[in-house]
């Protein structure tokens, strides 16, 4: 049975990668022609039709590779949010899923929130010289659904990255997009989680004077504040905020364990918040606001870690 699962995993992976390469090439060629002859003249008034390609891609790979071949089921727990219909950005923060679950993650956003995504990616991926630039960066740029952020170490690099994020959000202010932001910034591994528990326990005490028990942090990384706060600060008061949390009924730590997804159940939960409650109040200092947002994110991440631990202890659904 394990051999069959591994074989199906290899088949699903091969189909997914082949379809990704083919669609990326078609999108780059067709999108470049559209940009040159149509968008340069009418882009101010018309949204790019290529913004829907991402939804088509994620739905196709999910239904063929995950649903049909790997027999994965998706179960939504709790209330499903109202589908976004406004001509503006809806903010969809959440966890950074393992590599194998990125397709289902974006499929759920497109399926239940809006078909047009707006993702963030490091600026190295905007170049033809970078492998992920050809595979993802350039196609996403053509689709008009990516904000490239400079990466680096230090306060100046962070400030530059947040400035680009804010500028990107404002550039899409009048376009219907789901701004997806993985607040914990990186795919979880056991080693990274252990480092985060130690590092951020010390940070919370030194910066905010908070003794916060992070023993529950065992399935995700610690939520980072800067990008989340920048998005909340930049978006208008009428913007919607819908968190997306999701997890499997079994642990996945290896990016190549495709066969382990066979027969699995993916559970997802949407949580909608009022952005006005998240914005800095007139009576708050910057430091008090950041402290409040940090505790807000920690409460969500703590609840999700405990919820996902519960999900991994239940039997897969037969629905």
C-alpha cells in the first residue's frame, strides 16, 4: 500500500509540475503581449484578465492532483465568509503552510473569498535569472497579482521592505484582490519552531515586559508583526480582514512526502475581524499599539496550534 501511495504521490507531483511549467510559459508569452498592446493603453481603466489565471491554476491542480489522485478531502469548520464583491483589497492573513499545502491554501482563498489574488514575494523572484522567477515571479507579475519585497538584514532593509508593501497595497487600492500574507513568514520545521519559542519568549519579555508561555507553539512559527501592522495601517477603514487557518489530520514536515497526503483530510477555518479594531487608536502610542497587535496575533496563533493538534487526533472524514 505504501508503494501505491508513493507512486500516486510521484504521479500527482509530476502532473502538477508539468502543468505549472506549461501554464507559466503560456502566461508569460500571452501576458507580455497583452501588456505591450492593451494594458499600456487601457490599463488605467481595465483590470487584467490574467488576474484570473491564478484561480484557474490552483483549482485545476487541486482537483486533479489533490482531490482526484491523492483523494484529499477539504472540510470547512465554522462559518464561511461572504464572498468578496467590492472593487478593493480584502486582507487575508494566515499561517505559512508547508510547501505541499500551498496549492490547497490558495485554492481555498480563490474558492471562498475572491478569484483574484495579491501575493507577496521576495524581489529576487522578479528576475529571469532566478529559477522561481521563471516559474512563479514573472507569471505572477504578468497576472498583476504580486508585490515584490526587497529582502535583507537590519532595520533599514526592513523599513524598505515595508515601504514597498505599503506602496503595493495602495497601487491595488481600486482593484479587487485578496492580499494573502503569511504572518509567520516561513514554512514551519521542528528546528525553526524550537528557535522561535526561545527567541520570541525572550523578545516578549525584553520589549514588552510580557512573560508569555509559548509551550503551545509546536506546529507553526511565531507570528511576525511588521508586515501585518503595515497592511492594517495602509488599508482603509472599510477593508475586510479574513484570517485563514488550515491543517491536515496528520503531520507533514518533509516537502517531498507527497504520498503521505493520500486519503488525508484538510480542515480549514476562516475568522473575520473588523479592521477598525486593529488600527491604532488616537489614545494609543505606537508602542502600545504594536504590543496590542502582538498579543492579538498570539491569541489567534495559540488557538490555531491547539486546534490543529486536535485535528491531527481525529480520524479522516469519509465525506
